[in-house]
């Protein structure tokens, strides 16, 4: 297992993180999975034995049950893994039971600590943007949680580029703890993160945790052009997370994945994960699975190395269009581009991907 620094923090995390959205299976999360305590224990054992040192959950997953299961299976071995969780989503019907207010953040942090059965959260992440609560209030509450010892590091999730820069600037202006990482959606199926989120990561020294790196299973190789979707599939139906904007492009990408996977004697999922681990700014991929077999296969991606030609093929078939102002910058600003700029514009400026 490889370990990478989480942004500018002193924390080192494994390149694969265990995701626990499948734990519990209550409410809408039954669409994702319904892993119970004993199955969760076996999955955690597999991850720990493989060298995974970060487990990611959220208070909203199965209405807190995911956190309870994580707490149960880590009892007696809390020191073997870092635990990350999140807050922001509704956790009740009250008017103040959602958002990033001081009231909600502190109460939810304390509730998460009880469910997890621990005295601290290693990485506490705001789960989504809150455009109503002043950032100063949110960041001050997070800073207080750090100083109280309840939280070690803080991160953001699902922010836009300007949200993230505003948060970092606000923290610096007021002398508050800054986000060390962001958790984002990024995959061969959808590379929008490359427009702003990856460049700001490189420029500002953040870590990147990637959720749903297999696009919720779309990149597993089970979805093929002209074939019926797998039994029980939730994709390409009324389930739209992540949304599929261009099915033809998706299937073209899957065909390349399958071809490269066959050449390496591995699964398409492993190839998709290995591709992401080689992209600029990426720290760790959050992987979850409904079965131990899927989890074991995905863990194998940590040791897979793709050739430059493999990467070029996958980059070409999945490349996002160069939106404004990026196409203009590629044409007229190529003499003065930073490494952060080149993470997006490099292929267009130099005609080849720069790593």
C-alpha cells in the first residue's frame, strides 16, 4: 500500500480509503447497500490487512447507522485507522437540523463521536456548501472543535472552486484552521473536477479524496453497449448519481477500460482506479463494495501501474471539452501557465498529457 501526504498537513493516508455508505442500508441508502455489522467487520479486516489506514463515513449515511457500525467494528482497535466523517445534511425535521451553523455543526460532531464510540474524529468534513450560514461562523465552529480536541483536521466536500477559495481566504484572514482536503466526485466517467477543483488543490496545497471513483459501478465493466444492465442495477434508470450526460462517450470509455484490463489480466475497475491514482492532486480513492469479492478486487488497484500509452488512451476517450475561459487561456496564455494551470491545459498546450 502506498501512502500520501494529506495536503499540507502532517497526516499520511493510504491511497485507498474504505468507504462505508453501504453500511446499514436504511432509508434511501438501501439503494446503495445494506451491509450489517458482521459483513462490515470482515470488510474492515480486509482493508486493514491490505494497509488501508482511513475509513470514511458520514452522519447522514443510513441516519447515523453507518457511523454506529464503524464504531462497533473498530472497538478495541481504534488506533489502527483514521476515521473521517461529515456533517451538513438534514439529521432531523427541525429548522436547525441541517446546514453548517455553529449550532448544527457542534451538536452533530458530538452525536457522531457518540455513535463512533471515540473521543476524536481524525478528519471532519463539511459535506456540502451552505450558502446561508456565514463562512466565518462555520469555520470558527470547526476551529473550536479542533482546539477542543474533538477534531484533528477539517476538510470540505462538494464545494465549487470559488466556494473553496473563499473558505481558504476566510480562514487565513481570521487566523482559523484551514481545510486540509476536499472530497470530490472524479472519475473517467466525469472529469469536471479538472476545470477548477484539481487546479485549486495543486495551487493551495490541499489533499483530494475521491468519492465514487468507479462512478457508482458504471466503470466496473458490467455495463456494456447494447447489453442489458446488470440485474438489480440502479444506473441508467431513474437513479442519477452520478448523472450520465453522454451514454455514447461512457460506453466508448468502458470499451477502452475493458481492452486495457484484458491486456493486464485485471478487472476494468482496477484500471479505472489506477488511472485516477496517477492523476495530479489525487491523494486517496474512497472505495466501497457490496461484497467482499468486489472489495478484494478493488484493493488490488493500489499495486497496478499503467503504461503511458494506457493513460493516453484513457485520457483521450474521456477528455472533457475545454470550456471558456480555458480554451482562450490555452491559446493566448500558454507562455505563463503554472503547474496548477497545466493540470488542465497541458494536453492542449503541448499536445501530450504532462504528469
